[in-house]
C-alpha cells in the first residue's frame, strides 16, 4: 500500500524550547483545530509523551471516531501521533522543532498517510485530502506564529485566571489560548456545566469552580489569589425569537452574574488585579451613519438598557481592581455565532441583504482578534472602563453580503433574495430591529490609542483566514 507524504515548514520567531512547550500544553490541539472543521474531543489522557492518547470524533463527512496515540517523544525536539483507529488506512504525524539560533526555530509537520481502499480511495479522495491538509496546516502554522508571538511579549508573567462563560464561542477559544501560554485557568461552572474530559498532567492547568448566579452561590475561597477574572457568561441574545420571558432571561443572566462577580471581588482578602467583563456594542443602539467611540452616549431600546445596566454592575469592583468592559461587536467564526448560522444559505446561493438596500452598518471582529484583544486588555494597564472590541473597518450589510459570497466563491448576482425589513420583523419580531436591521458604526478608539495591532483588520482577509479560503 503506497503512502502519501505531506510536509509543511515554517520559521517561528521564538526559541525552540518555547515553541515545543507551547505544543505540549493543554489547549494546543484546540488552538490548532481550524474553526471550519467539526471535531469533538471524547477523551484525552496525558499530553504528547509516549503512550498518551487523544480520542476524538471527526466528520469525514460522516462522524467517525479517531484514536491517536503519541510515540517517539524527544524532549524539546519532537513528538509523533499515530492513528490507532480512524478514517485513514495509515496516519503517522511527526511534529519536529529545530532551533535556528537562540531566538528562532523551524517548525515542521511531516505526515505519512494512506487512504482506505487503496487506488480507489486515492482516485476518489486523494486530491481533496491534499487540498484539505494544505488549508489546515496553513491555518495551524499561522495560529502558532501569532499565539506564540503574543505570549513572547509577556513571557515570564504567568497568571492565575478565572473565567465564566468558558463554553461559549469566545470562552472556548480563550481558555486554550491562555493555557498554551502557560497560564493557570479556573473555569467557573454552573450546576450541570460540561467538563473537559482531561486526565493526566494536563488537568493541572484547568480547574473548575462552582458558581450559580441565579442563587448567588460561588466558591469564594477558590478565587483567593486569582490574578484576573474574565466574566463572559450570559444568556445567548440570538437564541430565538424574543418574548417577555426570554428578554428577562437575557437581562437577569447578565445583571445577576455580573453583580455576583463584582460583590465577590469586593469580599476577597486578595482580590484580582483585573476584571474583564463582557458587554456589547448594543450599548449604542441604532445610530445610522453616526461614527461612535467609547465616549459616545448610550442609545435607546432593550439592548442599550441591558448593556448600560450590565456595565453599571461592575462599579463596585472598581474600588479594588482595574475594570475593563469589553463591548463586543459581531464576533465572526465558522465555529459558532452569527457566521455559522449564515453559512448554509450563503453556500446554497439563496442569502441576500438584510433589508432591500443593506445600508445598515455592521461592526464586526474576527474571533482570533477577540483573543488578541482580551490578551491586550489583560496586560495593558492603560486600559480602563469600556473598550470597543471591533475591527477598525466596519462595513455595510450589502458589503458584508458581497464579501462573504466572494470568499465562498458564490457570485453575488445569484443572491437575489434580500430579506425586506417587514419580512425580518415577521420572522424575528423585536429581535430583528435590535440585531439585524439596526446600524451601529463603531470605532475601536481605545485599542488603536493603546497600540493594539489587529491580526485581520479587513473583512475579506478575516473571512478567508477563518474559513481556510485564500
């Protein structure tokens, strides 16, 4: 049975020992998994040393279990993963890191693989597998470079970080980013919250702390000595059509959770240095073509009222710690959120503008830049109060539609089905005006002033990166 060879090499501007350590920490697999891939971790045992295993479910396109076992571990230089069972007839992946002087190294991924069914398997899927590997490892190497570059800027500053909302779109990307940087993370988990299926040394970097914002319960002792609290928890805003009950859940989950976190900080003998608390650009309301920054006043409507009250609940914590209110724009990732819901109709060529002309502004941000901005807020003491977590280049809805179609290879003229305003209101009720039809043109003034460098400042570049479509 003939084996295929795939190789990808990149120079990383960091010492080889740092790059190797990054790969061995909990979260590396999650950071290296492209957001367009559907992968579920079933169980992990250990890290990347000989005999350690990772069990996952992958879609190829049908779900199949893949058991990978690590072998040939050489400290500071290499580790290999071998498929024990899974979609390939053979899969041997060597991760090799060679120093290039004291401050740089060469990262090499060398894969020897065979497809099932021999010649027939190669004829049917060989080309697509090679293309898929190219897309995947382009993404992996870029993430490795960018993440390690950020961690290198503050190496030696290992923090203890507690985080709520760790299973959401932002939290599930943020936790592995932090742990691969060597930080210790405590996940605040509500009753019935999901675990991470960790066994072995990796479990030492991620702990769980009980809390329940609805009853006011929280394990305060476990938060003594924490350096940072990142508060992201809240009922999804776009989970379904709004009614009196869902609006109350949206509001209460934010107000009660933030109040409990702030009160707990005030009660701690050794409070954290920083509280990063989620908010949203819904604070500004529907403002048409007006350019907005952190100094702009709040708007009108349900979301504006929620965001204003949400941020006010952090006031009691400001007496003791530096507080940053993260006003998130539209967070884009094919792994979840709005973009994931939009992809199928766009791929089918039946999606169009929201409203006939699509002139409303969308202030967006890519998920990897969200991670970078959170890291920037953690480490930059000049940041206080609200910051707009958005790209410096907001777009009108019509431009968003054209750009996403172009990235997906769908010519815009095929999309002749704009959703008129009245149609959106019929389908989504009050939520349509607040989330789909409102125009909010927001600038990230505080981020620009404090020197944050955006990974993907333009929409097309961000979409191509996160979907592996160069």
